[in-house]
């Protein structure tokens, strides 16, 4: 039987690693279910969800030229259409850099056309200016304390 992308198969878990589980498909062919493809919720440890010998239904999500087969357990489960829409609303599409669609960035709301972010050089020059002000204020306060009693004698 040829393994094609998109087909759903049954297999037996033959090995578990920290990054996923190996599943034996028909004819001695083995594929990998990555930890991100085990469940819809966050998976901290694969062993919490699967154990060696479990029979699972998987969906083939990719087949590489070198024979590696990528599998998914969470995509193999058929969900009702309203649940799929709900899940899409929960996770907005990612922007070009992989972050969220455009929500909160670094504690500030990002608005296109808003204030331009400062460059590294601007930040360094602002830091140096603030630092010099603080040092001069510190020197003034310590010199004024030395001025009366206990000042330096020449």
C-alpha cells in the first residue's frame, strides 16, 4: 500500500522520544508524530498522551524524498464544522514574522502609522545622556555634603 499525503491510517506506537512518537504503519514503514501534532492542547510530555504499544489513527501530513513520513494524530480526528470555526477564531492567522496577527507587542499596542520605533543608536545616545545627568547629579550631591564639616583639607 502506497502512503500518500492526506490519507488516514492506523498504526502502533513503537517508540517515544522527547520530541514525538514513532508509529509503525503497515508493511514495516515507520513515521513520526511530532509533539505538536499529538493533541490540540499543549503537550509537555509525550508520555502523558501515548505509550508504546498504543494503536492510534494518524493522518499523513508529509512524505520527504528521503523516505521520512510526517504524521499527525490531532489532524486525524474529524471535528464538527462549528468546532473548526471556533478553533480558527481562537488562533488568529500569524503575520509575516510569525507573531500574532497584530495584537499587543512588548506591552504596547502596535498601530500602523503610529510612532516610529527608535533605532539602536538613538537608544544608546539617550542612555548615555541619562547616565551623564545622573552622574553629574550624584557628584553635586556628594560635593555639597563634603563642603561644610569634614571637607578636604589642602
